[in-house]
């Protein structure tokens, strides 16, 4: 899992060939959505600090990049 910025300067996570965009922070939990969420992909990552507490990595598309 690596962190970076999108072309627009938004925070992203790269994981297993997929890109997740920061969505919302609720208290101490951060929710990240697949960057292709608007194409119907429901994959997500939920983190507390540096720890992943929930990972739904079931995408409806192929990876965007090769790591």
C-alpha cells in the first residue's frame, strides 16, 4: 500500500494495482473509495491511523496500474 496524490492534488492510496481516493473522515476512521466508484465499483478501504480495519477489494474492473 502506497500513498500519493492524484492529478488534481487529492490524496490517493495505491493497493494491489487499484487506486483508492479519500472520501470522508468520521471521527478517527477514514473511508477510501475505488477511484472508479462512479462506474459502479464498490471497493473500499477503511483505516484508523495507519491500520486497515476493513478492506473490500472486490472490483468490477481490471487494475489501473501495474505495481
